C-alpha cells in the first residue's frame, strides 16, 4: 500500500466525518416552493422548517445560493443598511473562494448564479419596505425558480454570517441549530375541537385538528323517553373526543422526539384532558397553560417561551456539570487554544462556547484548520485567511461534523472560568 499524504488523508477524513444518513420519509418541500423571494417572505411563518432536511436529498439543476445574515447589535435594518455592505463582502469573498467551481459551470448555470445574487441584493434593498418585523436573523436558500426559502427568527441563533454558492443548499448550520433547540409540541384543547402545533425556535405551526364527532342528536331524539340517556350520550361523546385527542397525541410523540409538551385550554378542558394523558405524554409535559378565547397568539408565545427558557437553563446546567466531571477526569480541555487544537485533530465529542466571546484568528476553510496565529495551512500550504471570530468558526465547523454544540447563554460566569470555550474529547487510548 502506498503512503497517503497528509492533505489527502485530511480531505478523506473530512468527507467521512461530514456524512450522516438523513431521514427518508420527508415530504419534498421544493415541490411547492414559491417562485421568488417576495412570495417566500410572505409564507415564511407557515414554512415547514421541520421538513427542511428534505432539500438535502434534492438535486438542483443550477447552483444554490445560501445566505445567513445576523441582524443584531448595530446591524438592525430599521436604522441603516449595514447588512447590505455585509452581503456584498460575503458575496465577493465567496466568488473568490469558488473561482474554480464558478469557472466550470455552463452558461446557463453561470447566468443563474448572477441572477440569483442580483435578486437577493434587490430583495435586501427593499426589505425595509416589505416588513417592519424586528427579526434577529435572516436565512435565504435560492436557486432560480426551483428553490426560494426564507427563514427569519426572533431569537439570536449564533450562526455566523455566510454566503455559499454550491450545488446543494448549505443547510447544516440551521439544521444543527434546530436540533439543539429542539421541537416542542403544543396542544390546544377547546370545547369542540383540539389543535396540535409544533414550536421550533418559537415559530408556531399548526399540524392537526381533531373535532368532536357529531351525530348524537338523532339518537337523543329516539331515546327521548329514556331518562338520563341524553346525558349519557353527551358524556360518551366527550369521552370519545378526549380519547381521540389522546391517541393523536401519543402518535405524535411516538413519531418524533419532542423536547416538551404544552397543553393549553380553559380550566375545565385542562382538567378533562389530564385524565387521558398517557405515561409518555405526562413525561414530556412541561406545562398546562390556562387560556381564554381572548388570549392572543403573542401571549401564548411569551408564556411558552418562558417555560422553554427554564428548560434550556436546566439543560445548560446539566451539560456544564458533565463538562466539569470530564474535566476532572482529564477527558476534556478548556480555553480557546486547547479547543482549537483538539478540533483541528477532530477529537471533540461535545463543544461548549460562551455566547458573547469574540476572538479574531485565522483559518483554512477547505481543510477546516483554525489558528490563533498567522501562517500557512499544514495541508495545502496556502496562507491562512483572517477571520473575525474564532468562537463562531468553531461552532460552524462543529455543526458541520454534527458535534453537539452548547452555546452557553445562562451561565456566563462559569463559561468565563473555562475561557469561553471547552470540549469533551474522544478517548485517545483506543486499540
Ligand atoms: Zn488548507
């Protein structure tokens, strides 16, 4: 067997580590993709992010543009258009990075890239007129008329600004972020119907409605002479209604892992449904929230979000406890320098990053090589490119390799103690 050079080995390792089997039972969301960004923006709140992975398996005729833009800090589009400057520099950078790839495209594909970039820019210029929403991040996937997806979120996602031109959409940062945040199931019980919703990144989407079954009226007329029959039928009807809701609930829980369940309704409905909840449903039940017909969606969102924050805080605490245990055993490292070194060698099993840590550094994007200092990539010998924040870069790379990444938001003091970055490592003593 011939000797493999380090660069070849690195590239092979990268391709193995990035692979991950996807789900095959996904609905193809590109079948009903809007024809342009304005239409995509209109349906963004009803867009099914739960099925986002489905675009990974799709082959696109033309290249796909993926754009991640943050709107926090100074970059609020309400006041100025810093994001336009950012879009332009991300675009220039990507065109430079993908010089060879772009050169090899056919005329139609080249034209498609040119047009898509122009369309995105035009859309960003008009964004202020299109909406008054104060979202924190904007994500676009575009390939002419074949793919137009816009996702906005009100929470800061800790995904670095990026523009990618590729044969496939660059969805891994958002997919991994969704996974880390988790999906919550919401059930609203009303006297005559029950509605199921899913909640991802506090975006709420209706998934099913169960209605109380009618048809008991006729029996009641027939049974008019029998005392108590009508009342029994009514009870039977309500019993069947709750049984059906509970069956649907179990089916949803069985199909997918939900991080938590919220049940909403008036006091009586909440009391009734409690008697029908299975062990599994009770296990993930986070809260029962009393609502009235006057309760707005905004109020529901806020109440639910409060509980999600508590849950996230608890998870963060447990993750940090595990980190401390592993640090004590010598199975983990702390500090940006040690984490970079471990990541450069693909040794990280779980990564912890403080939300607002910033440190500039250098990288080779192609070989996922990071460095605190200027220099050359050990694999391709090219000069390393300056990057604005190593912490964000670590998050980006770890998501690419499906490494669980904890962004520490609640326990910042603890995070400062380990220098803003820490990692649990794979064992090195394998035989
Ligand atoms: Zn390199």
